[in-house]
C-alpha cells in the first residue's frame, strides 16, 4: 500500500495534503465544539476551578462558531504558508523547512490530545474522529515520505516539533483573539 502511495503522490503533493487534513479536522471541531462545551459546561467549569490551564482552555473554547472559525482561518494562513514553503523546498530537493516539520509534529501530537479528551470525558471529544482517521495516518505517512526522500532526519523532526510545541499555545491563543476580532466581538 505504501509503495502505491509513494508512486502515486509526489512529496510536494503529500505536503499540500496537510491543508486538506487541517480543513477537514477543524471543520469537525467547528461543527461540534459549541455543542460539546455546552453539554459539559459543569464539568469543564469544575476542572477550571482546579487547574489554571483548564481555565485558560475553557475561556479560549467558549466562543461562538464564527469566532472559532475566525481563529481557524488565522491558523489556516500559517498552514498554507508552511505547506507552500515545504512543498517548494521538497520539489527543489533542498530539504523540508522547519516550519512544515513543526506543524507536522504538532498535528501528530494533537491527535493524542483529542484521544486524551475523549478518555477524560468518557465519550466523544470535538475533533477526535478526524484526528484518528485522518491526522494520525497522514502525519505518519508524511514523516515516512520526508525521511525516505532524505529531506529530513528524525533529529530535525524532533527539534522542529519541540519548537512548534513551545510556540503552539501562544499562537493558538493569539489566533483565538484574532478570531474574536474577525467575528466582530
């Protein structure tokens, strides 16, 4: 199966698939986050009382769908830029830039946050379906392709992912502030 995909898809095409995976995954989150927060508000508020980080998360996700969509739009701009630079560099054989590898590492690890939420809340969590069915296999395959093409190393992937993880929380919080602004609130 992998050899068929390897032959059917160029590495730049694989890199551009990140955008599609991101859009489908975040569409699931946009469609379900409001309902999910409202049906679990009491439990979420209890967690927010006990953990400062939970307060921050609750405040961030307690938005209208248009505010959440605005935040996703801002993040999409970064995903498009990272995918463009990644695909362009891969096509020229110059390696895969750190921003794409950082986003790929974040996407991979993000799967486990969704699975963890589903376990914690003993049921569905927004984004868990597409995280498991799309983001996980895509990220594993993309890692395989950049490594097989000798355009990245595990060390480079781990380093880029660590930098991405350090930057993702502030970036997402800023995106949510921008989403509120874009939605007019």
